[in-house]
C-alpha cells in the first residue's frame, strides 16, 4: 500500500489506523471501556490537604491562585536560593517563586485597587528552591488578610487584623498533632518591624506572619495594613492529624473565678497557662485571658508591665464543688503567679 502524495498528514502508523477507522465509521464501533485491574488509591496526604483547605474555608478564607513566576527582586526579598528561568517571558516573570508571599501580596493589592476593601485569601501550591541544575519542589501555604477586623478587650482595632490571622494559624495547626507556640524571632525583611511573629509546632518554626513592611506597601501602592503569612505545608502534610476526642458533660455546676494580676512584659501567656495547668488541679476546665491593660502614662500600671484579668472555670465530673475546694485552688493559683512569675495581685 502506498500513501497518496497529497496526504502529508499521514506520518505515523496511528495516523493510518485513525484514517481507516474514519472510513469504516466511528459509529460502528461498540462502546466499551478499557479493562482495569486494581483499586483506586487515595493520595498519601489527601486527608491532611483536605483538612487544611476545609479549615481555612470554614474560617472565612477564599482559595486563590497566583502566578508560579516572579521577578528577581521579589525572589530575593521573599526567599532564598531562587531558581532562574532559562527563557523567561519577561523580566517580571524571570524566576520560579521561592515563596507564595509575593503572589499573595499582589493578590491583596489587586483586590484593594478594585475597591474590595476587606479580603481574606489563602493559596496552597508549589514553591521552588535550588539551582537550574537541581530544582527542589515543596508544598507551600500562604494566607492574606486586609480590611475590617473586630477589636476585643484583649487588643484594639490597630492590632485586630494581626490577631485574627494569628488565630487562623493557631486553629489550623490545632488540627495536627503537636504543641503550638509563638515567638518573635528571626523574622523576614518583608514584615514590618515589631509587627510580626513566628508560629512553632513542637518547638520548630512552621510559619511566619505579620504586616507587610512600609516598602512592600509602597511598592504596591497600598494605603491600608495587609497581613501575610507563609506556612510550611510540606511539613504539615507529613504530620498526623489530631484525632477528636469527646467526653461526657458534667452534671454538676461550673464555677468561675477571676484573678487580676500585674506582670512584667517578659511574662507570656504560654508561661501563665502552662504553669496553672501544671498545678495538677483536676477540676480545672478552662482558663482564658479576659482583658489586657497597659497604661502608656505609667500611672495605673507601671511602664514595662501589663495588667491581666484571668478567668478560670472549675468543674468536677463527680461532685458539687465546695467553698473549701475553691479557696484551696485559688490560693494555689495566686501563690504560683506571685512566686514564679513575679505577679502582683490587684485589688
């Protein structure tokens, strides 16, 4: 068989087979599915990925997608070991992104410039580090927030957006096994000084977050604070999810007690909570800060200190609590905060 000279499209065996099938008639072939042996397998970290996306959506964040490419300037600002493209489309897209932070900042600016004043976004995608000879890929996660946030007795309107994002990160990390804590060490330059923090999972850094620096806001022509967070989703994907545990509700009355103390600024909530829970009070159900007060003039509360109103809830699953129980436990808490944390009880 020789092919007609004008049929230049017939180059491979499959081209000829397709031509025969067309002449024979596609409608004359029986409808069958290819054979398959085995079972559908779930991706190794599908549950973790679903938990991340589901938690953030429940917290009011909308998933977004940014470009995989970034400029050399942003790659140097937001990451290290960025990989250059061999044949970039433009100077603004000449590098593979080493972080999701610049894309998140750009998406926040995109919304604000179109009169969307309150934005909550998250993105989960691949980030790249290494060199052109060896490119390392990992899964990253970024959060972005700007606009209206609710102030409380613990923080004012200027800090509400920061603490809302911190709460979202804490709620996300609580889905995974491990102890969650925060500090303010080793923050990147794209965060405003004194307006950022790190999240740690079992003592190891897992996320950084805070307000964008003045330089980043100016570069994007932004006039209102924007909070951006980057989270090591690669580590989260390899961490076991925490299994929910339910317990029987107590039939006995709960009792609240408030404690008002003045502490040095060096005393953190992590220290207070861990210390009180370490007293071994079996009936201790909850404790939470109700109000934090600082006096800029240093009259009601001395400079370098803050006043904390702490609320503790006691409840037994076995009996009604007595005045003697409550007095004993209250004295333990007060004594510990005085001796171990240099706290001064307020009247």
